[in-house]
C-alpha cells in the first residue's frame, strides 16, 4: 500500500529504509466516500493526502460560482498547500468525486519528522517546487492555448478523465462553459 507513495517520493528525494519506515508510521490510511469532505472552505488544511485510488476536486467560490481549481488522481498529492504550510484558512474546498482511498500525513506529523531528519525539509521544498511548476504550466496554458487546445492537453494527460469527472467540473477547470466544452467534444468526435 505504501509502495506507490514511496516510489513517487523517491522521484523527488531518495529515502533510506529508516526514513521510509518513519514516514509509513506517521501516515494514516483513510477511506473516503463521495459524501465526505477532506477540507471545507475557511478551514486550515491539516493534511497532505496521497491518493491510492479515486479522484478528488478542489474548488473555490468566485462571484458566487463554484470554480474547479484542480483535480487529483491516483498517484497524485492533494492538499490546500498554501493553507497547510502557512496555517491560514483555505479558500478551497477539497471533496472526493469518487470513493477514494488516501494516505494522510498531518501537519504535526510532518513537523515531527522534520525535527528528526532534514530530508523532510528537502522533500517539502521539492513539493513546493512541484506545486509551483504545475501552477505555472496551468497559467501559461490559459495565456497561450485556446480552449480546444487546453481540452486536448488535458485528455493527453488523463485519457480517462471524462469517465471519472462530471463535464461541468471539467468545463470549470478548463475555464469555459459546459456548452463550449460540449461543442469542442462534438467537433472532436466528428
């Protein structure tokens, strides 16, 4: 169960067997149904999640509309990272779209690990870099790609996303109306 996470983390920093054991001891396995909420808007994020299975969505409210900020899939991390790091209330809600299984690392457990070994500080820095580059790529896509190109890029990254995520959430994530997304999808099929 922990092997997926350890493989992913070893892409960022190499963990020795003792570090791996310390991390695994600090993690909690949580099964989440679609009725549950990982984080409510206005709460401080107290966990970083690693998805073993399922899909979660982060959304915020903009001018009274629910806007999708991001999705996390199996093998991804999920957190309101700014809230987690700076202990500030989150603008995002994080909710499962499907029944989901996660490994959860609490803020306190990460602080304890960091006091024991500086590798966790390095890992945190790599996670920040990951979040930053992901955000930068998303901003660049909005500045340089058409709606159809953004949709095609998303399908290349996640070919089965349409079977997992409602079209309204996809349209919101891509920055378009559901009608526009439907037209783009219809053109693609013809």
